[in-house]
């Protein structure tokens, strides 16, 4: 029986995770659920899944949740704040952590799970992009099992040799090929991109996701973060990672081998597939997702990415080549820029310009510990916020 903490339970990934868990009460029980501010959603999840602990973002939210759970007759312990997130991610009573908070806000708790040797289902790609080697070192030192939830990385994981995790190495791998849908603006006139609204940007053609990752998909910064994620997860050199646009999102990614074989994982675009895969690994369980019908899909298309249209993808590759603090700076500037775009403070194309300026003003420096990474994250946020008003 796995005992699960879901960091970010009220989000898109959190809700899909609970959907899979609910199908297998014999295999999984919920130890802790966390949310930032959506108290009512979290209360309903607690009433249904009866966790031992629930964590929210503020003292006010905690007192509201406590009241609500008491009146429903629950004895769930309610806590709040970052230390409480770290506590539920590392608690002895928890075996498995779904890291599904969005952005750098999830870094400390995801790191706590890694230090505590938990089985980690990693959706929070920003945490890995920021902490890179430090996170992978923590996983190796504690003996954590790290399973990717991001659909591309989960697909790659499924296409790698069975002994890959125990013996990382080349294994005859030529290339890791990440597929990208291209998002809602793949065919839009580039000259009109600055007029797009947040509503248009978050209307993803294939996937239903949180707002931040949906904007990242529209700029293709999401793919850029995933290139960096693949580098750390699979020990792939930047030159070994390719991106190909595949608008149908049926092939979730591929591994190309020295003998000319290319292995792909296919499926409907539904995150319950990678979530179920990682929860049950190495078993296979029902996820609620139907198999694809290739005769209905009929066509799969592919094209190379265009850096004019998607400058964020190039910025991410550059940051990966630069190494050191560059990826943390890229991520921090992106988080500020996306928030500003969603708040209608800046236009769509300003997102990449802002990140570019921040990266130029903060050249890559070596980072050896989490404090120095977090200092870079803070400086980049400050600089990006200042630049917003110029
Ligand atoms: P979401 O916005 O739907 O949910 C985010 C969750 O994080 C919510 O539960 C929210 O309460 C919590 N949260 C937000 N800010 C917080 C803070 N400051 N402190 C504590 N908790 C906070 O996001 P999502 O789409 O579920 O994405 C979550 C993560 O998974 C992201 O890193 C995203 O890149 C990754 N991911 C998502 C998908 C997807 O299909 N949604 C696919 C691949 C990867
Ligand atoms: Mg993805």
C-alpha cells in the first residue's frame, strides 16, 4: 500500500492524480493534500479522501479549512506554509510524493522529498530546472526513486532500456526527441502575436492544464524547460536533445538508438496515463484513459521548430549550454513575465524579450549549493519586475 502526499492537489495534475488513486483503493491511500488558496476545493478533496494532514498557503486559509473540516466531522490535521509542505513531503508515514505545485514555489518541498528518500512523481519541472544537479544528487544520495510525470519525459522513460535507472549511461542512445504541439499560435501570423490575449494563450489545442504551463506552451518556453528537464533526468548532453513539432500530440516523445531504431510512446493527451504509469511502476494499472484509434487519427504530422516564432525555446537551449545559474535565471524571469502577461501588464512578445534582457544582465555563474541558486532566483525576479515598468 503506497501512502501518498500530493503537493498541489487542487491543480490540474493534482485532480488527475486523485482520479487515478480513486480507481485503486486497494493500492493507494492519501496521506496529505496541499493547496495554496483554494480552501473549498481542498475541503471537498479532504472529505472524499480523508488525508491525515492538509496544508494551505496562509494562516487565514488554515483556519477556514479547519472550521470546514471540523464541521464535516474530520480529524485531519491542518497546517500552513512552506515548512509544513516540507514536513508532509518527508514524513515517515508517506511513501510517495506527487510534486505538482507550479513554479519555484514547489522547490523546497520537492527537495525535501528527495532528501527523505521518497518515491517522487515529478510534475513540477521548474523545481528541477532551478536546482538541476543539486536535485539529482539529493535523489542519488537518499536512494529516492524518481519518476517523470511530464508526458514527454514519462514517454522517454518508457522508451529507455529497463536497466537504465539502475545503470545510467549511454546504452546506445543517439538522441532524445521531445515532441511539442506548437500550442495555439503555431500557425498564427507572427506579426500579430503581440495582440493575443491571455484567454487565447491558455486555450491549448490538445491538453487541459493550469494557466502558467498553458502560456508556457504558447511561447514554447514549456518545451525549453522540458529540454533542460530531459538533460537532468536522462543525463543527455544538450546536443543530444532534439525538439520536433507534432501538432496532434499523439506521440508523446521518442528515443533514437545507434542501430537506427526509434522507440515512441503513443496515447491520448490525458495526464492520467503518465500518472498511472508512475504510480504503479513497474506494474500497469487502469487509468481511465482509452487507447488511441489510429484509424480515426489518420495522420501524424511533424515539422521543425521555428525560433523566430518561438524565441523562448532558443533562450532555454542557450541557458542549458551556458550552465550554472542560467537555467534558474531563465525560469525566474519567465515566471515573472508570464504572471505579468496573465495580468495584462505586458504583451505576449514582451515575455521573451524580458527573459532575454534578464539573461543578458545576469551572465551564468557556477552554483554549488541551493542558497546560491535561490539568491539568483530572487535577483532575477527583482530585475524582471523592475524591467516590467520600463
Ligand atoms: P495548476 O495551476 O493547475 O495547479 C498548481 C497547484 O499548485 C495548485 O494546487 C495550487 O494550489 C498549488 N500552488 C500554486 N502556487 C503555490 C504556492 N505558492 N505554494 C503552494 N502551492 C501552490 O498547475 P498544473 O497544470 O497542475 O501544473 C503543476 C505542475 O505540473 C507545473 O510545474 C507544470 O509545469 C507541471 N505539468 C503540468 C501538466 C498538466 O497537464 N497540467 C503537464 C506536465 C507538467
Ligand atoms: Mg510536457
